């Protein structure tokens, strides 16, 4: 049985700490950018615009992820501690909030340059699993978002939490929301990202939501929220919303052809 006692700090120089989670964000964005530029994008104008889009996306991810966490997961606390809202170094980012931030940032950018927003949203959807994979690995290293008690042979003891063997739910998410989702979308990307704008985005929303919804059953819910309704976590409720949006988008894009 594996014992997780990793140090969440990857590099320390005097009082400066660089954490694995920060590196996951940095390398996730960098590798996603390289993947899109070198593998997917063929149009030179799209390539140039995609470079300019990156700064919008970084702002969208950070603002959306933080505000999403505040609104979806801990609103009462932050209403009483407003000064802590921008303190992202204390932890607390929401994937769905970051996704909303990315969508808004992409729409603003696309409107500015008068280009179909789904072209860029598809590029982001095709490369997002890279960042998700690295982010979930960082969650595992940090001993956060850990799983429920388990007697499976691959169970993990998170030493910073307790001595109970648990599901490594972070690794489940890394495998399904990262690796498997990446290869599913890869099968559709090269052929369809220009000919069928919106298809990749809808597939991303659908498959990510399904994978995340199922894996949440193996993950300990947020202590201060527990289950929201019908024994579903906040993450699962958000997945159902985005799954519905993905199915609606897939239907609308197919209907319009």
C-alpha cells in the first residue's frame, strides 16, 4: 500500500516557495499552447491570434477559478472575510469557475477580432486535458481532494490526513479527465476543429462531466458543504449543469448543419 507523504513545495529558495500546484498551472498552459501550435493549428492567422488569446485565458482561469470557488463552495465564509478573496496562494480554485472564466475571456477576445468563438473554444477543449492531468497530479501530491476509505490493493494512505487507506481519487481524475479525455477528443480534433466548430467543445463538456460525476462518488465531499441535494456534491451538481450545456451545444451545432 502506498503512503503519500509528498512535500507540496517543489522548490524553495530562502523564503520563496514554488509549489507543485503552481508548476501544474504553468506547465499545463505551456504544454497546451505547444500542443495547439505544433499539432492542431494549421491556419497562420489562427496561430497568431491564439498567441494573443493566451493572456486572456490566464486571466480567465485565475479570476474564474477563484470567484467560482468563492461562489460555489465557500460563499458564507468569504462574505465575512472579503479581504481573503484575492489570496489565491491560500488555496481554493474551482474547475467549473475557471471554465466559465475561460469561456467569457474567449468570447470577449473572439468578438474583438470578429472570429467564430467556437474555433478557439475547440482548441482550448482539445488541450485542456493536459492541464487537468497535471492539476490532479498536483492535488495528489498536496494530499487534497482525497478519496473515501477503501480496501482496494491500490489504496493510498495520505499521511497528512490520517492513517486510513483511501481511494486515490485524484489519480482516477488524472486518468479519466486527463489522459482518457485527451485521447477521446484527439480522435475528433484534427478532422473537425475547423469543419465543425463547436463539436470538440460539446464533447469536452459531455465527457468531462460524466467522468467527474462518477469519480466524485469515490471522493470525500468538501467538509463544510458535504452533500447538497439527493446525496450529490456541489461538483456533481455543476457537472450535471455542464453536461446539459454540452448536450444542448452538440444538438444545436448538428441541427444547424
